[in-house]
């Protein structure tokens, strides 16, 4: 099982109770940067083992992580801020989980573009997210 767990964007209090529980219960937390994630994990006294999973190692690490999940391990993926899968390494692992029939659950939580859109005053009945500016 793979959980996609959104993390706070700038304020540690912007994490859900469910996210904290999942991060404490899984066997392994996949982090974009273990140093950055360590601040969040220490703040909420989450002692789960971590593994750095990012764009520099995702191709090499994904097959091993898939095997571990097929063996019954549960994992959570977090990014430095916001929801994993938007401009980071989550896509490849999620795609492989789907191919291998490993359940993937994305928890609700922080995402940067929704508050920006709401605060913009622009009409929100229809919008398209084209990615982050370079």
C-alpha cells in the first residue's frame, strides 16, 4: 500500500490528523529530502524510518520499493511542501503501483495552487493548471 500524504506549505499546523496517523503507522516514509522532512517528522514526534526518494534516484529505487510493497510493507510518500505528484518524483512510483495492482491512496491536504486561485479573485468555475513557472 502506498499513501500519498500532503505536507504543510509554510505552516506546520496545516497538516491533517489523518496524515500524522498514517505517517506514524506505515513501515517507511519516502521523502523528497530527508533533512527537510525531518523537521516536520520531529515536530510531530513521528519516528518512522525514512528513505530519500527524489528525481535523482527514482528510476533505480522504484523496483525495490515495489517489491517491498508487494511483500506487504506500507509506505507513505511526502514532498518538501504540498501534495506529492505535482512536479516531483511521485509520478513514476504511483504509475508502477497501479501497474502492479498495489493500492494507492492520496490523502486530502495542502496544495499550493488552490489557495492562490481562491485569493486571486478570478472566476473558479473553470481553470487549468499548466505547472509552476520556471
